[in-house]
């Protein structure tokens, strides 16, 4: 139990006695001095120091690693479930110290009000200042921080929208998660993406990778999903077909190098296009599926 407190190596009973003594001494000093609150207020405030709890959090101390690994769709489901549970837990655990403030602050406040009334000190400044010191400080320590990977939580609805769509025969999806490690060596998920592949691909085609970035919108961070066609080099037929893709709803940007040719398919960012909603993600997937069909020789024209 002593390890849960910020200051001093004392047992719980000793801490309660020390805090109560400081509260009582401070209030008594204020009542005795009458015209001056300052010396007594210092003692009242000092009474909270033995009771200060450490802030608890489940945030991992990652090691700065970035390792992309293929995972089954069930791992995405498990990650999504853990994100939802974290949100629920955050609502339930706003502050452990609020109980401390009520459990210790209210009795202390009650004794203070009785003592001040007996001494004829009921003016608003005297009562209000001490009431604040006896109740407020504990609200600022002992909080529980529930960690949620912010970027993944923001992007997850986009990926769920994609994974809810049925794929035609001949096309498969391979989820990938980027992992870091904490100090104990456990995996810490940090990002995710989906690779859509042809089951019988041309020799020069890797697939179409759909991923998401985070943009700063007028009301905060928003997800922005885009696709990247990956080809082996820029001289093969897959790259040649992909770079000819045209769509009024998307910007098409061909690039890459001798090892990997890339064609980026992204939503135009003007007029609110810096954010992708579920419907936008599904439309992007439909365009990618159409392109994969063309690359497999199963569709005509783009």
C-alpha cells in the first residue's frame, strides 16, 4: 500500500493520523489568529501531501520499434474489442481520488464547519477557502489513465467498413499490424493496413495496399484513407495499367522506383475531402476491386 502514495514511506494508518493532525492544527490556528488565514491554510494544504496517490496508467513504455506483421482478421476483431473496452473503462474510472476527497474531505469539512460555527466564524471567505482546501486537492491526484492507441482508434471504423464488404472470387485481403514492444517484450499495436491481392496475380503485381493517415480537421484529428498499388518495378503491365486509372472522385499519382512502382489513389482534399467516412472507404475499395479485376484480365477498361 505505501508504494501507491507519492510521498513518504508510511503505513495507511500513519498517513491518516498525520493528515488529520495537519487539518486540525491548520483550522485551529486560523480560528485562534482570527484575522489571518494564511498560516493555518498552509497547514491544511500540507495535510493532503501524505494522502497523495500516484497516477496509475496502463500505457506501455514502447521501445520505438516498427515491425509490420501479417495477422488474421480475428486479430483485427480482437484489437477492435479491446479499443471498445478501453473506452468503457475510461468512463468508469474517471478518478480514484474522488472517493478519497469525499471519504476524508467531507468529514473534515463537517468538523471544520462545527468548529467555526462554535467560534462564531461563518463569514464566506473563511468558510469557502477552507472548504475548497478540504475537498478540491484530492481531485487532482490518484487518477487512472486508461491508454488507447489514439491513431488506431481513430482509423478503426474505416478498416471495419472495408472488412465488412464481401470480395469477389479471386481476390483476398491480408491484414497487417505495425507492432512495437514494451519493456517486457510484449507486442504493442500502433497502426494497421490491408493488402488486397489477386489469388492468381500477374508476375509483376504485389497488390493494392489500403492504409490511413490522420489529418487535422477544423474540429480535431480525422482519418484519411487512401490506396497504393504496388508493382514490382515500373516496366511491367500491371504498373502500366494501374497508372492509366482515371476517376473523377480520386487523385491518381504514379510514382515509385526501379524496385517498386506505386500508384497512389487518394481522395481529393478540397471541400472537406481531408476526411474519409465509412461510405468513402467503401467507394475506394470498390475502385480498387475494379482495378484488380482489370489487372487480372477480368474487366474491360477503366
